[in-house]
């Protein structure tokens, strides 16, 4: 994997670059749609490439491990062959999902024991096991196994957890380096900065992660309930420490405003279920604000969802029609809404990239951010 830093915005820390992987080039900053179980919900792979113009998607290690299982994925030749997606794939480590199963898991130095949310069966994730699973899934970018601390949490707990995450990382690196790439192409390992919202812990973790000298670095444990300003403070601090010649991935973020603010701090990669999950509930993101398409006010509005957008969904359907589909519980409504939201998110990071290259990002950011979060 190769990262080329192309442009730095003169009035912020925003930057534009290229990540070269075995399955293609990724233009940064980039948003990565989440394909939890091997699919971005309600969206066909053709639509992901042609309409949404996604450059990379995520797979979820926890969910893919449980279903369809690593045996099926290995027989298929990896997730790329299994789901027909021929561009880059990033897999998380399952750490966040294990964290979310607080009532059904136990974390020790060896790893995390948990019960399946599907059938209650018992499983064990260790750093070594997770590396093997991610190898078998066939991700271009594999995340190290970590513990995601909740917010709020005690500083002592965050400290112990951070040090354990660092020890787990070292075990991940040993396992990663001792196993070959699968399916004939290069796979890459990214470590994850932890430390909750405690500045000194974040600093220690960022320095430790940077010292491991891997091909990219991630920032985890944020967007878990803390105030946005606290998230930005931690992100800014970490980006100042992580090497500038490697991509920085802020995990699980977020709203359109979060994305633009994070790009301004030097983040290159982001992901979140928000555009797809909110779409299925009728919340649509536009450059002028957020629309609840189920509201009565859109019943006779025959204008496009985002009049300024060239999104596939917008050019085909009116607000009134999409509202009608949701009112009738038609699946097409969720599909159109998902297409719209993902296309908007990819447009947003693409426009941020264009503004960075033009040297106008800061001014553009100041104009668009106040609009993005308002309810229409």
C-alpha cells in the first residue's frame, strides 16, 4: 500500500491524498460506506460503483465471522469474490461489536469471550484469532484488535484498557507478520489509538501507535457519546502526533458536520452507519440541511430531495413520491433514501477534496457547515 500526500489546505489542517491498494486507488478524504454483513444495506454493488461512486467499503469481522463464516468465505476466495465487489475493502476488528455486547462478553488479557447475538453460542476473539479471521475475509486493510472504552469511563479504566490494547496490537503485529497474504494480493494492518477523552492517554497512545510504523493509523473510541467538541479536541491532538505521510482513519464518524470538521483537523478516512441507518428511517441529508421525508409538509412537494444535487435518487424522484413510499412501507423508499444519503456523503468528501486542492477549503467549510446540521 502506498499513500501520497498531494495537497495541504493553506488555512486549515485539511489534506488531499491518494491511497494505492491492490484493488484500486482511493482519493482522500474519503467516506467509506459500511457493509456490515458483506452488503451495504439495500444497495446493489453496481449502484455503489456507478451511482454512489464509492471507492472502498467496510466489512464487519464480528458479523462475517458468525455469518456466513470463515469456511464459506475461504471457499469463495474471500469477500471480494463472495459479494462481487472488486474495489478495496476495509474490515474492522470486531472490537466495537464485542464492546457493545456488554452483558454477553468477558474481556481478559487473552482476549474477549462473548455470546453470539444470533443463537447465544460462545466464542473467543484473541488478537491472533482476529488476524486469522481478517486474513480469511480478505480485506485490503485490516484493523488491529482493540478494546473500545465506553463514555463516560474512569481514567484508570481507560489507562488499563489502553495499555492492553497496545499489548494486543503487538500480538496482532506478530501474527500478521507470521502469516502470508491470502488470495494473491497485499493486505495491510492499521493500529488503533485509544485513551477515551483523556488528553495524556490519547497522547501516549498516539505515540505508541505511531512507533509501530504500520502503513496507516486509526483513531478509535470516539463518537461513542462524548460531546462533539471533545471528539474534535482528541482528534486534533492525535492528528498532530500521527505521521503525516500515512493515512489517518477516524472510526465511526459521523454526521456531515462531523465529517467536515474532522477533515479540517487532518483526517483522511471516515465511516459510519448513519447515512444508511437514517435513510431507512426516512432521514435524508442534503447540502441545505436534514429532511424527515415522513413529515406531512412534503406530501405535495414535487421538487427533488436536493435541488442542487446530481444524485441518482434526486433526479428520478420527488419528495412527495419518496414520502408516499415510506407511508406505504414500500422497500423502494428505503432504497432511494439510502442511495441519496450515500451519494450525498460521497459528494461531500469529494467536494471537500476539490476545495482542498483549489486552496479554498476553509472558506467553503465556513459556508456549508451552518447549513448541514439544520432541520428543514
